[in-house]
């Protein structure tokens, strides 16, 4: 708090940073040096802890359903919690992203843009989509070669808690959980092809393109055991 008061004069920025440390960092594994702590444990105890974590969260999120507890724990322990207040913008369309989000509680409003023309989508989509507890969003940005740009704006409809998976954490999973990484990539490739977004399409988008809808697919429709 003293650092923020010294460095940042904007009280709203101070509030946002303090809220993160108070409600997110303190309830994450980073407070305890979790990664190092687990490495110090015998393998059997470490695996039991990871499996227990996986079992506790597996039914909460669509992406994990059908997967074994050990895998779910490996993935979830690499995620960080984050809280948003009603009206907070998680990210904006056309920004370069590096995170995927899983919703633990609350609701997110997604508004997507057509990168080229409405005809390119070949189907009607709703103007706005709400995603709720258990759903995911923002996953395409994990694979920068598929589409690093956000094609939708995400806004908190109410108080929201999400868990965040970053590009760097995904690289770790590519090594230790290659099958899961590959299924996630295939899901993102399918979703990008279905809704018609890519780096080239987004880079050529008209800044005045109309908002026509999110067309978001749930991960459990593609990722299976």
C-alpha cells in the first residue's frame, strides 16, 4: 500500500492493485511458494495432494470434466485467481492476449466483432453472449499462431472470480501434459475456423466493424477424455 501511494497518484489504480493482492494473491499458491513446497515432498505425498486438488475442482469447470484428477491438479495448480467487479473490462477486442479464463463464480458478457464482413461468418449469431460459472473464455490467445488478437470484449456482468492460465504456463503443460495440450490446441483451431478468426483476418479488420456476437463454444464440447 505504501509503495502504491508513493508511486501511483490515481486512487482507482491503487484500489485495483490492492484488491488483487488482497483477494487474489493471498489466496493463491504463490503466497506459500507452492511449486517449491511440492517439489520438497516425497513423490507419493506430492501426487496425493495434486490428485486431491484435481478432485476438488474437476466438476467445477467444463474443461476438466472427464479428465483424471492428477491431470486436472497439474493444470489447476498452474492457474492464478483473479477477481473483477461489476463493469470491469477483462480485455478488449483487438488487444493481443496471453491468457485463458475459467469462471469460478459470476458472469461475463462477451461481445465479439466481425473482422471482415458479416457474410464471412455464414450464419447468424447473437449480439451478446453471457458465460457463467464453469465456462471458459479467451482460450484462442493461448496459441498465438492461431489468433493472438482478442476478437471479443469481455466485461464482468457482476462480481466475478476467474482462474487464469497464461501462455507461459501452457508451455509447461506442453512438456508435462502433451495430450491435454494437443486437445486444447485442436479445440482452439476448430473454434477459430468455425467463427472465422485468425491473425490475418484480425489485422485486416475495419476499426468500425460492427459488433455481432461472441459465438463462443464451451470447451467440453471438444475436449474429452
